[in-house]
């Protein structure tokens, strides 16, 4: 497994924690947190797959 794919997996897990935090603490809606987290996850995975 490539280091970039490992980092992408870690970033994905961290983004899930950020989304849960935003939903619980700041009373954000699920779709709002998806709009903030999903683009980051997609960009990180595309970059990891392209460069590995």
C-alpha cells in the first residue's frame, strides 16, 4: 500500500470525525457537513490515486 493511499485513508477518517463534530456541537445539518467534508475527501483520494 502506497504512503499516499495511507494518508488519504487517514484524512478520510479525520473528515468523518470533523463532520460528526460539526453536526453534534454546532447543530449543523448533515447535508451542510457533507458539502464541507466531501470535496476534501474526493480531492485527496484523486490525488493519492493519481500520484501513487
